[in-house]
């Protein structure tokens, strides 16, 4: 069904009248007035006063000063192997690697052979031991004959005593040579000259480092600072913690002091440790004191060279604690902005007995319970400066006759 055509509104007398009325009402309305601007704060003496409900007051963060008791201090730390339970193995003789018996991650017992070297130098030490034993046997037989001849009155006493001295020297040489070869894995056999040098572990632990390959030539002069050892064996159930302490924390980090270890890669897990030693000098580069701690690691979650945070509880004496961000340096003076009344602020010079990255201790200048500005301090400092600049011309004009 076709709908009838509608007449345009503009062609109707009623539509024209309605449109004219709307235009007249729109022209009669006044534009909305802009919101009233908040009055600037005024300076009275050394205090800056805001009007009640001033919008800037909502931007200023306030923190109450609390009495200082124990303060948590975070210090950078690093995990290292417990050197009291670690063995770094270097070659005692030159030689060539013949066989490797242990690899990284393998648990070994004391005396376990880690590698075998073919060493002519060690063979010479074995030969010295064999020759010393042969000389000792000969000296023993000579002494026995000299004793029989002396008892028969055939040889003088001096020949018998000389034979006794030779036998004693031969026995001492055997003990020296034998101890040397046994120290480096030699056998107790009389003719044990095989030039096979055993690289052995002296402690029970885990192989955490291996720096040799089959057929590699090694020498004893390839050891020392900057040269990696052939093997590193350690007991990873305890680790050392190297802590970089500031001068202000050295009194707290005495041997036996506890600390809490926080590992960023192990969130939610905390480890307890204790201080074992502290250096007697300050590192000239970092201006820190090296402190060593010990931490248990029975589950072996901690690894050497892990970065950590050592948290200690420091007793800081009298004073109040405020956020470190609330302290400003004005020239050579530390200052804070204090709210003395609602909307009234003043600048105070303070003395700090401790200043850390997060919290500072004020020994003079702020009382417990007072509120200091910790957020948007630059905004309040700018208002202080503007108020002082506005008050300066007025005071100058009053001074003129």
C-alpha cells in the first residue's frame, strides 16, 4: 500500500512559528560562566596557607613521621661458592690428558679420580721413588753385614756407625719420595713407574666446573690468577654471600649477625643467613665494605653468581622515620615540607642520622606524628617561590618614603 506524501514542516504555518520561537529562545540564553579560579595560596611569615578545599591540596601526598625503631636496610649481594668446601684442581706435573672420568654435575667422593694424565715428569718422580727404595734395601743389607762384622770384632766402630747413618738417610729419602708420589696419586708398588698421573678430588662434593679436553696438553705453569682450573669440586649445600655494605651499616653487620636473603629469580622464597666476616678496608672504587655471609642451601635452589638482596634490621636510635623522597637538598642543608595545620605548610631544616634509598631517619627538625609532604613536593615548592616573589614588591614599596 502506498503511503500519502507528507507536507514539509517549513511549508506549514505552525512549523514556521515553532522554528522562530526556538531561534528566539536560543538567542536569549546567556553563555555559561567559566568556573571560578581557585585563589593562590598566601605567604604569612614562613608559612604558606591554602584556602579550604583548595584543589592543589588533593595533589599533595602526606606521610606521618613515626618513631624510629628497627629499620629494614637492603644491600646488594652476590652468591659464590663456599671456599671452605671448595677445591680448585690444577696440574702438579706437565702431561697430556688421557682420559676424563668426571663431568659437570657429577657427585664425587674424596679420592675419586677425575682425569688421567700421561706425564713424563710424574714418571721421573716415580722413578726417584723406586731408586730410593732400591738404595734403602742396599743400605739395610750393608748395615746388617757391618753389624755382624762389628760384633765379630772385624771392623771398627766408625764403619758400623757410618753404615747406620747411610741406612737412616736412605730410609728418609724413601719416605720423602714415596710421600711425594702418593700425594699425586702414585702407587705403593716397588716398581710402579707408569707415568700415569691421576687427577683426584680431595673432598666430597659436586663437579661444578671442567676445563680440559681429551688430548689436551697441560702444564703446572698454566695456573694462578686468571687461569681456570682443570676441575672445581664443591659442596653446594652451603654458599657464601658477598655483601656490599655502606659505612653506616658496618656496625650492624658484625660476625654472627643475621640477615634475610631475597632472590629476584625465586619470588616468594626467603633464605636466612648469618655474617661470618667483614673486611677492614673500604673499596676505593665502590666506597663499600665487603662483608661475607653464609647461607644454607640444602635443596640446592641457590646457585653461584646469583644476584640477591641482603635485608638487615638496623637499630638507628632516637629520631623519626620519613620517606627519603620527602627530603630535599637546599644548598648544603636537608629540608622537608611540614603541614603544621590543615592547608598550612612550612619549610624546615632537618638533620639526618641515616639516609637510605627508601627511608631516612631525622634526628632533629621533625617530631613524631607530624605530617611531611612526600608527593608533588615540586608543586608546593613552586607555590612557595611564587608567593615570595609576589610579596617582594609589596615589601619594597612599603620601604620607600
